[in-house]
């Protein structure tokens, strides 16, 4: 990556260390020690990224933010602050900084490598918007690369604009691929037809492009949801494909602020799909292709939680999106467990493993404390998603009165999703079996159970 970077900071020692690091990484790098000089540089030069310390003088950081927002809104701005208390002293929130144009807020000290990763994430995630169309078609070319370098998507979930935003491949065999579409090529759906006709199920792209894929498909999903010509089945399949890749990124690379924002967009899209789709109930009776793997479980918990939440009298659209994000992230604490444990069921664990497993809700909530833009309500959902109404859940044996109401929705749908995927049942048939099991009823809030049933069974 070769980007143009401006570092604005009053500390010359810190600036020099960053300048040295980024020049070695082939960044074009300038520096400024006050806001006035910074604005002059921004006026004269084109920068992709600005690192802005909150305490600069002679034109404050807020003046610089407003100047950039007005004159160069495409610049990605990473705001740095000397410690977390400084934000409180100044009297501004991370949300307000983002409204002024900041992409991220980083608290010092941090390593230059961490800042580099943050820059890569922020710039890459929307880099597809800057790709120029190239009308010259290129020949397919064979590529030898490790299977682990690629991410796959089903042909049926492939959508593109008029320009290909990243290279696409097909897999011939172990560590052997053919690049069939090049970044910037004008997209022609007929060019893929011969590969689809050859019984190939998947297209591949480099995993380094996954952030680009997530941001692009989130934008595309918003448009597809509103299209009457697209079937409900195709909309749901594409939604799940987007969610799967989002969760793959979170669980392989960690949750970063840019991914929190993408997660919120995913939840908004799911909510709008469910809100606007008149055929959803009919679809739930027949659809049996939900993925039972880990990411599929998280998608279903979130998806069904939205359906349930819509039937709660007290739930606003904001509450529904909070519940959806809580559903997607409820198992984030498993990242702190040994890899060998993450896919085990509790019944397969020994006593020590079970004790560690029961800590994952608390571990997840603690992880989310590092992200001020995640609402406290989402953290409560994550912390309580294994509590039961009868007080026999974990980690705190809370009874129904003490459980946070939105968490009750995720608790129910976590159990319901596990039930239907284990039994390989379609959602409606699985719900009928689920409510026959009277032993489950003490675990769940009756009003929440009624809302789930209403969401699947009432006619629209």
C-alpha cells in the first residue's frame, strides 16, 4: 500500500518515530505541529489519511476536523489522544468526534504497527469506491498460491457492479487457482457463464480483500433488499453470505472499530429485510439451507432475534438493531478460549473445560468495553446470553426479573437456533417441535416466547 499521510501532533519525538516507521513502509509522509500549518498542507497537497492529535494548538483539532470535513471529506482521519481521561476532560464523546469526520479514536501509547493496521483497515474498507474502470479485458491466468490465502463465495451469491472491485479466481485444485476477473475490468455476467456451467460452486478472492468485500456488499445489500424483482430466498441467502464474511473477519482478525461500524450496517440491512418483506412468513416454512456452522449459528440468532423483537410492544427500531448486533456478537468471548474448545458442545467438555466455557459471556462483554461506540445494551446482551429465567443459567444465575429484557430475546433464540440446526429442521417446523418440549419453558420469558411464535405463525 502506498498512501499519502499527514501526521499532526505537538510532540516532535513521537512524530519523528512515526515518520521514520511510515517512510520505511513507502508512505508519502508529511508532518505538522499545529493546526494552522496542518490546514495549509491539506490545502496544498492531497492526503488519503490524517493522524490528528486532539491537543494540537494554533487552530484546534476541532477546527482542523471541520476544515477537512468541508474541504476534503474523503480523507480518513484517525484522532489520537494521550489517555482515556482526556476525552472526559474535553467533554466530547467518540460519537461526536465521528460526526465531525473522525474515522477512529486511538488512545496513546500504541505501537506504529497497530496504527498501520488501523490505517489499512480504514482505507481498504472503502477503497473499492476509487477503482477506475478498465475497458480492456485481460486473459485468464493461472496462479499458484496457498488455499489459506483465499476466501470463497458461492456463485449464487455473487453480485457485482459494472466494474470488478477485486480480482476473482476459480480453484482448480490444491494451491492452484485461475484469475478470471481482474480488478477494474468492466463486468460482464456472460463471462462467468462458462464457469458456472462447469459445475463450479464457488468463486474465490484474496482474503486480504475481505474488508473491501464486506463494505461493498453491505452497500449492495441495501439496494437488493429494496428490489421487488429479487426473490426473498435470494435476498436471505445474500444477506447470510455478507454476515458470514463479516463474522469470518471478526473471528479471524479481531473486532476493530471499523468492523463495529460495518456490523451496525449489517444489522440495519437485516432489520430492513425483515421489516419490508411480505413473503417472510411463507419463506420460513420451507427454507432448509441455513448453515449450521458457527457463523451460520450467529446469523440465525441475530435474524430470529429481529423477528422476535418486532413482536415486542416495547421495542423500537433502535432496540431491534441493538438486539441484532448483540445476536451477531454474543459469542465473541469464545475468541479468548483455547481453539480446541471453540467448537465443542458443553456435553463434550470435562469439568475444567466447562468452567472455562462458562466464562465466555463475561470475557465477551469485557472485550467489547474496548469499543466505546458499542452501546452498553449490546454488552449486557453478550454478558447475559446464557442466563435462564429459572436462575439456572450462567455466569451469574440471574432469574427472569434480573435479566435485561433485550437479552431475553437473544437467550431464547440462541437455544432455538441450536435446537433446529441440531435436528436439521426448517425454522417453522423446528419451532413447532421446540414448543412441544415443555422442559424448555422454565428457561425462557413467556412473553418473549410468545413473540417468537407470533413472528413465525401470524399471517400478514
